C-alpha cells in the first residue's frame, strides 16, 4: 500500500493536563466534604402516659446539677459561672468521687489506673460511685443552642476522658473506636464497664423563648 | 580538593508525560469522594463547634433535618424553621417525615434510624426540644447534633 510511507496522524495531547486540571479545580471547588460528625445522644424512651412518673429516690449528693436559663446564664451545682473551663474537671471529680466505701465500688476502684485514682476524693457531699452518679442538665427553651452544645460537649468530654484513661487511650482515640471490629469493641466495653454515661437532659423549662 | 564532574550525560529534563495521569488520578479521587448535595438548604447554617465529635457508623441509617432562620426572610419570616428533604415542615410534620424515612429501611433496621439535626448556632433550644419530643414519640431515639471540629487548646 502507498500508506506505509506516510506519517501516522497524531492527536496533540499536550493540553490534556490542562483539561484535567480544569476539571480537578471544578471538583475541588464544588466539593463539600461531608460533615457527618457531631455529638451523639440516645434519647430516653417515651414515657408511658398510663404510668405515673417514677419517684426520684436518688440522694442529692449523687446528682450534679447544671442549669441554664433563657439569658444563657449558667448555674453549676448552685454556683453561677461565666465560662465552662473548669466544668470538665469538676465533672470528672464528681463521677470519680467514690464517697461510699463498699465492696462493689472498691472492686471498681481497684481496676482504675493511678491517674484516675488520684481524682477520688471520697468526699461525703459528692457522688457515691460512678454507677450512681448522674449529671443532670436542664436548659430553657430560650437558651442558645450554642451554649447547650458547649455544655454537652464538656460533659461528654469528661466521660470520654475517663473511658480513654481506663484503657490507656486518649479521649480522641477512644471516640474513634470502631464498634464493628472485635478488638475495638472489647476495649470499648472494658472502658465503659461500671461507668454508664449518666447524662440526664431534662425537658427544657418554658420561661423564655417560644 | 576533590574534583566534581561538571556535566553528566544524563538528560536534565523531568519527564512530564505522566503528568496528565497523575492529575486524572487526583480528579478521580475527588469525583469519588464528592457527595453531591441532594437538597438545597434553605435555612442559615452555621454549625456550632465542639470537640467531642463522633462519626456516624452507618450512613444509610441517617436522615437529616436542618434547623435555622430561613434564608429568604421576606417569604418565610425570621423565625427558625425545620427543613427536611427539600421542604419546610412544621413540628407536627416531623412524625410523618421520620415514618417515611423509616419506611425506606429494612424491618430490622427501623429502630436504629439516626436523625442528624444540623442546627444553626443562633437558634434557641425550644425548637430543638420539640424535635426531640417528636422523635421520642415515634421511637427514633438515636440523635446526633451535627457539629464541626474545634481544636482543643
């Protein structure tokens, strides 16, 4: 054939990179990396209307009270506070107080690492043991969502730090545990054993807001 | 002093023939990881910051609700509203919305539905409390307050 002598036609591909760059930049700009992160919470089941609300038999010392009113003023254990910096440590000390010395709490106490044992003050006016301790958090309908999240964050942070310390992880590493993996699940249950996350969020009062 | 060879015979050019391939690889990475937003958000969304974030474990069990001041204040007013999918819903519509979302899941997963609420940080707690109340009514008890990361000091 006569073709053999001819040069093969070529497509000029030097601008390929430019085209790809253009597409890349388009996707870079339009991408919103999915923000599927946040504070998780399990709501309590709906109260049965036929049953009277259960009597609260807990001792005052086992309840750590946080109240926020509609102008975002915060009351922690009946003390007005202006910022939340000390809250996390207060909660940790409250939960780890071990005020009541009995067999059950001592067994739990002995499983703790030294860093957590140091927080146990065994005070009479603070919680009996971590299982009994409850953090009660009550906001108002007029409270800012921002403040609410800020406090909830500190409360969960205190618990995650305790859980992390029990198994030798940081709070971040503990939260990242994947409960579908058996190894991680084991660590997770070991950390939470005897330490339920007793954060009770009361229905907000209706003084402020709509 | 040691003598340095000034010139080598090897070519000094960096071959750029593979550049398009590298760029394409990046491009595909972004194309795959991009989640195109399914619905336009019609409320103001400035998500609060928090530190103790957790990731959602199973994405298919998650439904989203957006709460905030409507962008179009003239049309919808300045009071915070709830958006689910593409429309505003009232407090009473939440039950219906959650039931619909539950209907999309398999029977054994219905109780595991997670509602992620993305609430603007200027919102007051009242509307959030109403949502929680309705969620409890339909036994959808897993809740996530969407938040973005704040670096710990």
